[in-house]
């Protein structure tokens, strides 16, 4: 017997031997019959739960079975005719085949939903066996989840709004197999806030280690998908990020993330010194204007000359760090941190913990897409105090807001 034959599920071999299967059509018919039997067992189990006793058990209440209704339903295997149990009191509400439903092919949707919540293919199979008595191989589950790749492409190329006052750009990393090796791949994530104050994940792209060249390509893609105006872009500390943004959107203000900057600064201090120094550092980024902020930075440098390596990048990147001073407090809070996108990245990491290594870029892309759909469903409220922020934007960008509102 070949090695491949040894790996075949014994149950499949038994079914093949006991049924005169000669072609694909025969195999499909057998699968449909098996699926029908499994659904019937699940329906009977649901009826047992409703009545409180099994089919051949003793009836202890005023309700009982009352035969069956025939019903044709659509499944992923084609149309199947089922016998739906009835009860005398009409209380039975089947879940696996809901009343008035003629389509139960959404078992694939359930698999995709579980995959999107970070369950591994083996976990999904165990869950389906426990709940539905259905068994799917790893390759079957992968093929089912591969169906969403079409949706991923549609989502990545969907038209976008013309104006996003605030856009946040960041990258997060995952382990992906490539040519037999495990390498770090970056997921380039772009989140926008539109003129209605609604958040939207505009783009996710898998690429090599983060670079301004790839960001340039992503921003060019935003332009081609309809984004004509970005007022403020909040970014991390990647070299060349500002140039990449302004190459596509020359009028966009680029704000370097203050939170990232503080973290990088405190790395130069020992743990005991960090809390006190962080408190004094607030005098810089909490200042009322750029001049006061820069004076506070100089005072800090004079007071702690031993920390000059920690403060060097503040001077180097002051143009990008100080952008927020031009705006009122409400807008400052929106722009000087990439917390909006970091919150998304943390959910990506949480979901992907069950998959320490992704076999392909596509497998990573699938799960990130599904996570974004789950996140987006929860974004039903506009940004807090958006009306006030919008009034300020009208004053600062009168022509642009009037053009796109």
C-alpha cells in the first residue's frame, strides 16, 4: 500500500469499500446522504431538548412528537430533502435548520467566523465535531477559508471617501514561512477618520520589513482609490515617512507619534529614573505653543546633560514632533499619538497568538481581514466630541471642508 493510501481516513476507506463508488458523482451522492443523516440526528437532538425526553423515552409533559414535515434546503453539497420533526404544541424551533429557512450552507460561514477569531484548523474541526458531529480535514477548512480571498481583494480595492482629516499609519510584524524559512513580515495598516467622525480601516498590506518605499506605494494606492485630501497624518518614527507622505499628499501635515517618541527616550534611562524623567518630559509636549515646548526641551537638556543621548532624537525630529502645536487641544489629542491604530494592532496580535507562524502571506492576510471586519462592526459611534473638532477643522481648513462635506 502506498504511503498516501495509509494516510487516508479509515472511515473514508470503509465507506468507499461498502458503497459501489465508481466516480465523483457517486461520491457526492454518498456525501449528501451522510450529511442528510447527520442533520437529521441533530434535529432529533434538538427535539429531545425541546420536549425534555428522547425519541424512545417516556413522555412526562403535555407535549409530544407529531411526525415530520418534508423540506428541501440548499447546502454546500447541493439541494437536500430533509424530514423536519414536529411537536403537537408547535413549540419546536430548530436551530440547525431555522423555520422559513431554505439555505443551511452557512456552515462555511461558521468555519470562516471561527477562523477569524483565531481558532486553528484543528480547533475548528474539534468544535464542529462536538457541536454538529461534522468532520473537516485541515485542507478542507483551508479551502473554505480561501474563498474569502476574493472578498479580501474586493475590500483592498474598494473606493474610498475623498477626504480623511486624520489618517494613522503604522506597521506590525508576524512570523511567516517563506521558501522554507521563517521570516518577519510587516502588515502595513492605514486607518482614517472621515468628515463624519467615523473610523475606517482603509488598507492592510503584507510586505517585507517596513520601509518608506512601500509606504509610498500604499499612499499612491489610496490616491487611486479616491482619497484626495488628508489634513493630518500620524506616523511612527520610520526614516523617510514624511517624504513618502508629502510625495503623494504635499499639503498633509505629518505628526510623529509622541507616545513612540517617549518610549524610545525612556529606553536610555534605568527603570528607577524613568518615572521622574517622564513627568518632567511632559513640560515639552504639554506646552501651549512650539516656542514654549522647545524652551522646555532646552531646559531639560541643561538640567540633565547625562541624558543628552536620550533627548538627541527630539532635536533631530523636532519639525515632525512639533506639528501638533499649531492646533487646538482637541485636535492635538487626536493627532500626536497612533493609539487608534495600536489598538487595532493589539487585536491582531491577540487573534494571531494561536498561530505563531503563518504558512503563507495569504493565510496571514485572510485572518487580518476577518479581524478588521469584526473590529469595524463595533465602530458604530463617531469620535467623541467630533462636532467640536469639526467646527475647528472648518476654521482651519475652510475651503477643503466645504468642498468635501
